[in-house]
C-alpha cells in the first residue's frame, strides 16, 4: 500500500472511497481510512469548504463501516445480495433506517419506544388489584 491517498470520495463503493480492495486487511483499511480523512479534511481544502465537508463525510462513513468488523460484514453481505450496482446509498439508507452501525449503537438505543402502553397497563392492573382487595 502506497503512502498517498488513492481513493475517490464520490465513489459509490466504500472500498473505492478509501482506495482499497475488498480483500484488504483490517489494518490496511484502518490506514487507508486515516489517510483518506487527512487528504480530504476541510481544514486542508479550505478553498472548497462545502465540497471538502461532503467528501470528508463520505470517506468517514466508509471508514466507520469498514473498520468495524460487524459493519463491514453487513456491508459486504448487503452488496453481495443486492449486487454491486445497487450502490452504497441504498446500504446507507438501510443502515440508517434500522441497523445500528456498531454494538455500542445497540446499547444506546432503548429497548422499546412505546413506554406509555406498559405504564397504562400496569396502572390498570394495580387499580384492578386494589379494587378486588377492597371488595
């Protein structure tokens, strides 16, 4: 692997964004991710701030997905099942709509978003129990 960033931030594939092959090792992907972030960082490309920010976000997304073994496996499986022409945008949409990107994401999410039903049910049960006891 050379020392220069050889990726394409606008590419559909996460691997292309970082400039690595799909068979790249975890260490190579980590190195490529850091190199890509440095190369396209907005502070290094201040004349084109909006473009630099967009490119930085794209290589950051690629690096985050490929440096986490579970996310990388999910991405690879998605591309294999959907075909390489589906593009990363569909994966990112799928990922944003439901699958946390890492185990820490799973822990940060509440188990249930509907707490009012459980509270109402337990209040009704408590009230029914109180009524039965006093009768």
